[in-house]
């Protein structure tokens, strides 16, 4: 049975996330061997055999609480990055400095639970790693397509379709091509369930919990938070382990919740005031019914075919009866002087002189207002 993925939409900072994992050994090969020997030599009295609960072995139970993108080194990483020769990147040298500090403080101890964060080079390899060792674990259609999708921001062999748009489309094409890729950060809580005194082996490193946060504020957790439901996993030696995953984020108090609401309301009020100041409150009223408002935006670009040099243009507007303009608006103007250049099209003088004007009239009947405004141009 495949593990369920829970998805939560949260706009709170993901850095506040804290996950508690409890790992416990259920059976071991040594205990199973003792049970087999007991059944092979039954008691002589013929009484019913009673299996007493065994005592927990040292190191068989572990508990850890980790935050979002918090790095906890594994035993294999400590051995690898403990030697500076194996550290090639800035991240690996940072891990080496952490290990050196642990050596100075004599803080080395065998921890089974560790993490794999986004910056780790092997985080992409955990994408297809199963979270249980059950052979009957089946993937859903969505999980299968997500694992086939190319993770955003990762360098992989990716060949785009020659014809992305396929016409006519079919159900097969929609299922195979319509996969939305969303940029996301990943984190894996893992465990080394090998023997305590043995050398770390990659086959004993398993994923306990996978956490993903994408740009749409969707938090995906596999398996979901549930302190009462235990998940089982088995190592290469046949030892069976159980673990639980739960959220340990402290709930916000009523006082802090009211304070947060007041801060959000104040922030919204400031943002509304900023938008009001940017837009302003003085707007031009629409014209009255039957009247016209004409916005004129023009440019005197160039003059062609004039032999004289140092040309300029004198222009003016003629407003018939019934038309008017805004106050303090010049009805005439001059361009700058321009030299005449000889081109294939002839002699050209460039001005590129813009002008604009807003005209009004009180009636829309052209016969009553004496025609339309005109622009007079004189090249000097």
C-alpha cells in the first residue's frame, strides 16, 4: 500500500515548520533467533509458551525534531566530509568545518536520523526513492507523472517535443504532455537503520518523510502528520522498524492571534493609503451630454523637398465658433532649426517636434459651431 501525500496551502513562513520523527526497532534478527530456538526446545512440562516482552536494545529507539531545511549529518557524510580531500564545493567544505567543530567539542555519537536538504548534491536522487520496503507498494497515476516530470532548476537530460502543440489532440496526448512544472524546494528526513557498530551502507539509508514547498504555497508531506499511525520499514538484515511523523509547531495564543490581526489590518490600511496617494483624487469630469472633448497628440516629424537650409516650422491652431481650449494653453508654436540632408528620397529636414492639446465644444451639431478645428503649418 502506497503512502498518502498530504497537501496544505499555507502563506505562513515555511521556516516555522518543525517535524518530530520517532524511530523504533520492532524486531531484530537476534530476537527472532532466540524465539526460533525456544520453539525448537519446548518446555518439558507441556505448559503453553508465553513470550515475554523483550527489553529494548541500546540504540533501538531514537527521536529527532528538525526544522525546514535544517541539515543533520549522517554517519556516512561524517566519514566522507571529515576528510578535506573529499570536499570540492563550498557546501561540502562547510560540512567539513561543522565536523571539525564536533571533533573539537567531542560531540560524536551515533545518530540514525538525519536530513537531506535542497543544497545537498544527492537530493535529486531521493525523488524516486520509496518510503517503505513493501514489494506491493504501487504508485498512483499522479505520483508516476510527477516522478517523470523534470524538476525545475535541475540539470537533466531533457529533450523538448518537436511539435509541442498537437492537433488534433487526444486523451493520450493530454495525459502525457499536460504536466505543469512548478518550482519547489525539497527536504528529506532519512534514517540509517543498519547495525549500530557496522559501517554505514547506502542500502540501509531510507527515506522516512518527504517535504516539498512550491511557489504556489502548497506544502506536500509524505506521509501525513499523524502521531498515532506508525509506518514500518525493513533493512537489508531483516530488522523491522516503525516510525511516526508529527508536527510540533507551537500553536499561536489568542493574544498573539489578535495582535497579528491588528498588524495585518494596519498593513492593509497603509497599503490602501499608498495606492490612494499614487492614484490621487482629482479626476477630470466627463463632458456634459451633447458636448465633445478632443485630445490632440501630434508630431511634426520632417520636411521634404525644401532647398533652403536651417529650416523651422511655425504652426498654429484655428478654432471655429463654439470651440475652446484649456486655460494657459498656447495655440501656436515653433520647432527648432534643422539642417537639410541629401538622401535618396530627396532633401529632408528632421524636426521630431511633439505637441498636444485638449479641445472642447458645447454642442455636437457641426452647422452650429462653424466647422472643425484646423492646424496651419508654415515652413520657414
